[in-house]
C-alpha cells in the first residue's frame, strides 16, 4: 500500500511497531524512500484494521492496484 506523509525513520518505526502488533499481521515492511508498506496478512479481514491504524498515526494510506490478495501462509 502507498503511505503518504512519512519523512524519517521515526515514521517507519512508528508504523512498523504498531502494525506488527495487530492480529493477523504476518510481516510488515515499510519503505521510506518509496513511500510504501508491504504487509503480509494471515486474514484478509485484517487489512481494514491495518489501514485504520496507519491513518490514526497521521499518515494517508492508499491501496495499490494489482496487489496480491492471497493470504500469507
């Protein structure tokens, strides 16, 4: 997903630490330079909670088209 508003590693660490704690999150990789987060979920229903969590941290979140909708194994 695209994440707008990140400007330092503190932003990356804030997102990673909060998202990693959510139920259904298998892995979370946030790339500051690309402004993207790649999040593997064990349950597709967790996507909404992930997006809401990132928004509550003050960032704009946008799903990328063409992402893989298969749950992580």
